[in-house]
C-alpha cells in the first residue's frame, strides 16, 4: 500500500454519518458525504474515483461503511478494511441493529423515527467508534501482506461462488427439462 494508503473512513446510517476518522487534512469528508447522497440504492458495494483517490462504500443492514484510499491501494485492500469495520460494528452494536427494512438509501417519506435511536443522531458514535476506525486503518496499513492475502482469498471465494451458482442453475435447468419430458 502507498504511503497514504487509507485516508478517511466513516460509518453512516443512511446519509447520517455516525463516526469518522482521518489523520490527514483535506476535503475528503465533504466529497464522501456528497458521494453518500448519490449512491445507487441497488448495490451493496460501490467505488467512486476522484483526484487519485477511491471512495469505497459497503452497505449492510441499513448502514454505510466508507473508506477513502489512495488509488495505488487498489480495490481489494479497502474492501477488506470495510469488511473488518463492518464486522466490528455489528459485533458491538448488533443488538441494536434491525436487519429488516428497506435499503438504507431508499427514498422514504417517513421521517417520524428521527432521533428515535442512537443511529439517528449525526456523529453520535464518533467518540465511541471513531477510535476503532483509527485502529482498523492503522492495522490494515501496518499489515499490507496480510490484507493483500485476504483480498486475494476473498476474490477467489467470490469466483468459486459464481462458478457454483452457475453449476446449480445448469443442474436445475437440466432437471426441469427432464421433468417436462423434453
């Protein structure tokens, strides 16, 4: 990973940033929030590129995890970081997280639950989870070999999963053809 590597990260509920961390100066947070508001609601992973940086988003259970990285870091390492953050976040706050409901970026007119829970108030978890973002960023930047291996392993798993799904579809199709007597 480059000298800068991972630059800025946050956790948000929908478009409300709950916690953030950066050790660098710049307008990363402003651009990240603008990107957050424009994320497509039909994807769980998304990357924007801007001025030599990638803005990598992972959406899960109503929460949006972001890391801004130097382009030289590639896409694998940022998403390994995001998975680590997501897992830590869900472990810490899992009891408070509803896993049902619409996509966090789906357009809803129902704003009655504003300030209903700790995930509705901007930067409410900054003091509590901001240091965890910092720890994960430092770990990923100080262990690039391990992160690279994890990134490659995740890519291989995704490839195998795709092959398995294709094979299952083929078997199901053949089964249907035989059942229908063709």
